[in-house]
C-alpha cells in the first residue's frame, strides 16, 4: 500500500488548478475540427446542388479554389498547432506565449472572407447558407476577447452589405433580393434585411461575450476556491506533521533536560573538588536553557504549523503585537522599529501568538538574509483601512524566479540546514485568514521589502 506523508501531500497539491494554455489549445482543436466539417459540408452542398437538384452554379471552379485554400490552411494549422503543443508541454507553462486572440482571430477572419467568396459566387444573400455568418460570429464571440469579437462582427456586417451590393445571381436561388449595383436601386427589402442582420449579429456577439465573461469570472472564483482549499489542506498537513514531530521530540528532550539538571547539580555540589567546574556548570546551565527554549518552540509548533485557526482571538493593541513579534528574535538589537503614537491605544482582534509568530518569521528572514549585520527596518504605519508592518532589509535579495516561488511550502533561499521554507507560506496563510495580505518586493543585491496589511 502506498501511503503519502503530509510532506508528500504538500508537494502534490502545489499544481495549477486550471491550465489556461490547455484551454486555448482545446479551442484551437475544436476550431480546426469545425473547419473540416465546413469543408465537407461545402463540398457536399456544391455536389448535391449540381448533380442532385440540377442547380446550375456558374462559378463552381472559383468556389473549389476557395475550398482548396481552406483545406491547405487547415492542414498547415493542424501541423503548426501540434508542434506548438509539444513546445508548450516542454515549457510546462500555465499560460502559453502564443498570441491566441491574434491567431484565432485571423483564422476566423479568413473563414468569414471564404464564406463571403462562396456566397458571392452562389447567389449572395439569396443563398440560404448566408445564415452561416451567424455561426462564424458566434465562434468569434466565444473564443476571442471583446475587441476581436466586435471587430469581426463589423467585418461580417461589411461582408454582408458587400454581398447585397454585388453578387452572382443563381436563378434557382432567387429570393427577390437583387444586387444593388446591378439594379441601381435600394429597396426597403435591402434596408430591412441589412438592419435585421446587424441587429441579430450584434445581439449574438453581445450576449455571448457577456456569458463568456461571466463564465471566466466564475472560473476564477472556482480557481480561488480550489487554491484556498489546497492551502487549507497544506495547513492541515503541516499541523499533522507538527503534532507528530512534537510528540516524537517531547520524550528525548525531557530525558536530556533531566540528565542536564542532574549534571548541573552534581557539578554545583562538587565544585570545590574539580577545577573549572564553575565553567562547566555554566555550560550545562546554557544547555538546559536551550532545552527549555526547544520545549517552548515545540509547544508552539502547532500554532506555527497552521493551527492558529483554532486559537482564540484577543483584543490587543498594535504595540502589544509588535512587542510579541520582537520577543523571540535572535538578534533584537539589529531591529530599527518605528511606529506611531496611536499604536499604543489602537486595538485589533487577532490570534496574538499565531500572528506575532507569523510576522516574526518574516522579520527573522530579513535578519538571516543580511550577513553584513545591517539594521532591519520595521515600520508600523496606519492607513484609512489597515495597519501595515513594513519590513525592509538590505540583504542579498531574490530573483524574479525566486520571488514567484517564495510562498511555496518548503522552498527556501537559505543554505541547507538554516531554514525549512515555511515562514512565508505560513505567514501568508495566517494573515490571509484575518482578511489581510502579505506583499513581497525584492531586488538582487538591494534587499527585500515585505508589507503585512491587516484590516482595521
């Protein structure tokens, strides 16, 4: 049986919920299939009209050339999209570098012009298949953004008016809508037909683009919900990992503490008999103090691993939060803290231990990132809607690639053994659950700025 550990679950959950590149390639695949269906339908219609219904089509060869160009272009696009799909998979990118609106828009424009050419050779707006303009417009509204969809709608309107102005008449398809250029006359039928076409096409494009926008918003909300659930699962996994670690370490640390206390008492008792026993007793006392600190850290591990969700909320001042953040910093003398006078009176309802430990981890990251020992600035500022903790360091900074991954669990820029890569991940989750945010800006060799925002 294959059993995943909490760490395995954290790694496996770190995947994009929806790949936008795959969606674009799926749209392209369906468009290519529809074009093949259109080619088969066009050839079948021409052959059926010519040999079954005995309809004389005067420009059948030019129509064949148009269909042939569609076949050649579709073969080229099929091969090209397959190659790009392989490149896209090799890149493993969530968003493909291809300009999809431009590519699909040009394909749909070509189809619009091809349909116009076929209708021009076979009766123009009298041809019943002129209704396929609405199919092309629907596809453009479904696959492209608003600007492209409305542009193709305008092109469709221009093409339809062009067919009304001039087309090759097919007597068997004559519905009474003659070419304007041939008759030198614009009838009420021309005006009504053009107005009906413009109205129908605009309504189709408007409502489909509205629906696709609404669907995209819904998909974004689903993705956010999936990301939130994934983060919740990670936090639960960390809580399980922390609880197991605390349970496993509690017994050996207790044993070491007992032995260290006995050794310390023994040296204190026999200090006159052993030269240097005082120094050894001090070292043993230091060991005991560090063990006590380890026990305190273990006691807080559940909170640090995400169980601050269950921590009771306290009404505390901004100054108390800041003091709790400073408590436990390894080099507090390197901090340069500035806060307004109102910090001592303004209060927030927060889980004090969880929040202070989350921000403390960000401050400690700033200290660790600067081996030169420069001061770490911690600025607390008040805005109309939030309290902000701004942490600035002048350390090594992060590259753009590192900055994109900095909030992933178990990703760290520190040397092996100096960090687990959980500080930023946990801080973001704790602050986000309080309705706030954590923003990180960094430049190589110039340092990092972290802004923690908490709503009032």
